[in-house]
C-alpha cells in the first residue's frame, strides 16, 4: 500500500472539511405556543448563490401581450389562471388577456360610483365559477364581475380594507388586512353574504400607521400574514392564518445578529422561504430612500440559508425579480427593457450556444414600442 499517498489524501480531506461552510448555521427551530418557528440569523448567512429559476418552476412560458390602444397599460401587476392573464394598474380598468396574449376586454371602470374603483390592491380570477374578484383600496366590499365583464352583486366585507389580500374558496372569503389603529381584524373568514366565520384581532405591535407598508402575496395553499414594513424597521414574523380557527401561527422570523434590524419582508413558496432585506439611506438633508441590500433563500427541508441572485436559466441566465403570486412566478417587462437585459446577457462569454441562440431569436422578435412581455411558470409543489 502506498502509505505516503494515503497520508496526503487524508490531509487533503481534513483541509476540505475544515474549510467547508455550514449553510444551516443561520437557522434554528424554536418552540412558540406549541408551534415550530424557524429563526434566521442573517449575520450568519455566509455566501451568495445564483438561484436558478428552474429550481423553483418546471417550465417558463413567454407571452407577448397584444399591442393595441385598448390593451396598453401604464404599469402592470399580473395575475394568472389556467386560461387567462389579468393585469391591474393604477387608475385603469382591470385588463383581461388570454394565455396567448390576446386582449379580451376591460373589467370594471375607474371612478367612485357603484362597482367602480380608483386602484385595485388584490384580485382573483375564478374560472370555475366564471367570476373575477377585485379588492380596491379603502373598500368595505369585494367587487365581483363575470368573465364577460358584467358587474355582479358585491360581497360586503366585515371591515373596510385599507389594503387587503384575499382568497375566495368554497363559498367563503379569507381576508388578510393591513392593520391600522382602527382596524378590528388582521385576518378573518366570512361567507359570501358577509357573515363571520372566524376572525383574529391584531396585537398592538402588529398595527401600522401609514400606507407605506405592504402585505405579501399568497403562494401556497396556506393564507400567509406578512407585512413588509417600510416606515419603520422592526423584527417581524411570517404567520399562517388558519381559516378554521381564530389564531395566527408563527412560521418564520429573524433575529438581530446585525448592527440594526433591516427592513425586511417574507415570502413563502412551496419548498422555500424568501427574505428581502433593505436599509434606509439618506440621499439629502430631508429625504431617505429604502435601498435593498440582499435577499435570502431558505430551503425548508435542508434548513440551508444563502444570499441569492435569481436568474432565468430558461432564457440565458438573465437576472430577474423575485416576483411570485398565487403559486406562479410572473415577470411583466416592457420590450425596451427586455432588449437591454438580453444585450447584457449576450456579453457573458460563458453563455452556451443554445442559450445564446435562444436569446438572439427572442431579441429579433421584439419591438421597443410593443406592449409588455410576460414570463410565467407554475411553482414546483
């Protein structure tokens, strides 16, 4: 036996093991009210990875929305169903497209009259029942329209919603509300006729003071309660609201291993948690901007945590936003910006021939004056 070779192999293995990073070091599981809560110490997240979109979805579809005067929108937040694409934007009707990008019709009207709205905060396309639900800002009711665009009887809500997320299922409505000082509930379940099923009263520390805070979307079968607080950075928690009870169950939080608590928001995907971290930066004597400084992905099974940059490896590893809603990845981007992203991606000398050819073919199809391009894919379960 070559003992000298064995000795050097052993030394090499020891060196490798000593230099190996423990990616689970940042995560601990603690008990809170009888529930397991995942706690992330951001100061112990050691590395940054390139997170591939294919790790989260099985296929990535690309749709070019119809270019016509009635189909254009100023800015768009996209909702998907099996056969439709819906787009809400500021002070415009809700726009309905088919999955090939053909514009179908406007849903609802901008205004202050019955079944009208100024801005929408949340929506749902219920194909099975031929219904589109729209929740405006500052609304005491949930608006209903048929797929054909006809206004239906609105659903009276248990309280006026400054900002709210909802899900209609099995003839009930689950609602999460941005809790202001005068809000009765932070989460509740009601019937379509407005009768109470369950409700959760917010604790004082949960309440917000202004509209600069946001509710995070739902991406699993659970109803998540997560507030992205942009007016004050405090340690916060991702909760799950159980519609068959009157409680919020804590699932994820961070601890202050950093000098200051960062501004942060949580997203839950079927197999991962995502945390978006920001800091307040003074830009002049009287103004501050909230500046992102990192995103953390946590694998629910392995408990590994990494800072990450998300790339669309279906399309040339282009950097993309962490844009997930109701079980889908969705990116809406104007062609002029997509062309710039493609040109930047093509400068990567390590890009494979197949990916390079795919990007070049896509670029040749784009016109900077056209309507938005949608990339979408269903999240892996």
